[in-house]
């Protein structure tokens, strides 16, 4: 059964358009609160947000929804998504909420939900909440309405936890680091953590105004980071996204290092230190074939899941893995966090790099990616271009062209109305031709 509101990473959309309206946010608060009213204790939800202008509106609406069904609300203000997950668990809350559209532009927003264990909700929980969204809420009696309060030390608690993921002997003295916080949720916490560990920090993307989150900065737009690293002679550059659950790195030459190379660096270094569990790492169907081959050369496996860090995490928990992530930069290090944490992953990269004695350009170049091309084709709401015979034929032709030397991944986005067409293989010209043919077929089928 499909879900009407929840996508691959919570609920997301254009602000003040369904489903991302104050009305729906309040209903989500009522429904999620009702679903987690279990037991006789006083129930509590932790609510955080990134720096989007619409965060104020949606936060207040959700607070109204939660208190209306009898839940107390703890508001932590602008905080990274992993901080909300961490605080949900450490404060013994019944539920955590992050109001963010991650790497999307400011005019979008979203709602991510965490259970009391700090992990993202299961499909079963999301289905149950959607069912409650369609029903009349069971409002609390006047004496049982919840209270709301803000805590002022949430940021410090998170910084302390992030630093605690490293041995006390690890310091960043002598490293010049450029950190791009995407004018998002980690604009204060990430530079502070690096500085407290001894690094010389050059911070960019740390002046949020409600409208500039992810705007030509952060993990999706690393050009300014590249320029700043090279111009300043920095040792490494770190880019986060709007809610700081993604990490992209730039080496000292300004070369972009994606999530696949980061996973390889951490996985192989942890393997060498006897810390890697599960016999490999977990990534999605989008990760490069070069990563898989590099791991296989070391006797390790690459297990693939559907796109979405929640699916990576589910497989990690099932198989006992402790390193996983996505090419886009979600790094899940389950020894330290219950969800992707860009700042914590960055510290682990820095610690491993220091231990190796290598520069970033050497430490973070573990394999040569095979040629890979991803294109997006937008389609009108309600259209189903992947059902067209012409598209199926184009995909079949492409699979024959890449047989034995590559693969094709076609999928609709879970956050916007686009079809993502990806192919990779040893011959770049063949990969380009395959992707172009499929995109052309999808465009015609989509009208």
C-alpha cells in the first residue's frame, strides 16, 4: 500500500501548498502525537528545525497539534537533524520532529519524524500516522493539554556528543579547515566543534536569513568551498547541507570527494583497524560500481538498498554493519549516531586522515569511479511515463548495450515529480548514449 504524505524522507513539499501547509502540519502533530501516546507516563516530543523562513509557521502549527492531543513539547530551535535524533533519545522523549527540507531551496520545507530510539520511523508507523491523518483527532481534555517549553543548551549538548565520538587523544591542531554550513542548521555547531578540537576554522555559509539556505552553498553547491580552500591554502574543506545530515569533502587541491569515496576511506581504514563490522558497507543502488570493485578487492562486500538513508540504516541494523551511506553524502556511522550526521562523519574522516599521515587528496582517493551519468526528467502530476512500452524498450536496449560492463537505475524521485535516469559502465560514450535515449523516451511518454 502506497503512502499519500510520506516520501523517502518524511513529508516534503512547497511551503503553503499541500501537503506543506500549517493546517497539515498541525494535523501531523495531532496524528503522530496520538500514535505515540503509549503508556501512562507524561509524553514528550522534541521539535527542531533548520533556518528556513517557513520553519516558524510550521513549528508553531505542530506545537499546537501535539499539545492539543496531550503531548508536552520541547523546542530546541535551529538544530541539525542528527541533533534532534540524539536529543530525542537522550531526553527519553516519545517522538522527535525535524522541520526541514534538507538540501532543497528555502521555499520548500518538510517534516521528518524519529521514534523514541532516535531512529527514523518504520513504514508501519508512517502508515499508521497517515491513517490517523484521515480521522477525527482525539483531543485531550482541558486538564491534559500539553505544555511547550524551549531549552537553551541543546546546541551545547549536541556539540559535546559530536566531540565525544572521538578519542580524547585526537586533536585537530595544525589543520586549516574550511567549513560550509549551507546557511543551515549547523551554522554554529559545526564550526564550534572543529574550533574546540583545535583546528583553524574558516567558516562560510554561516549567515542564515531564512531565504539563503542551500543557496549556491553547501553540499549541493560546493564551488565556493572549492575556491575558498584553494585560496586560503586549507588542508581540507567540509560541506554540509541545510539540515547537516550530509557531508561532501573537498581536498586541498579543490577536488570534490563524494559520499562513495568517503565511505571507502572510512570503511577501509576501519577495516584495517579491526573496527569494521558486517564484512563490508551498505550503500544504495546509486553508488558507483568502482566502490563495489574496490571493496571486493579487499574481501569486503557492498550491499545495496533502495535510495534513502532510512533503507540503508534498516539494512545496517539487520546485518550488523556499522558503516553505510549514500553517494550524495549521507554518512551513517551507527556506532555513533542513529541517522546521517555530516559533522560527526567529518570528524571521523579527519581523525582517520590524521592517523594515516596522508594529505586529503591521497587519503580520500581510494578508487577510480567508472563513468556514471545521472539525468532528471520532469513529468506532470499523474503521468506514469515508466509504464509506456517505448520507455521499457529503451531501457531494455540500454541493458543490452551495457551487459556485463555496467548497469542502469531508473526510479521516480520520492521528493519531487522527476524520473531519475542513471547508467554507469566502463565505456563513457556508451553510458551517455544509453542515458540520452532513455531520457528522450521518458520525455516523449511524459508529454
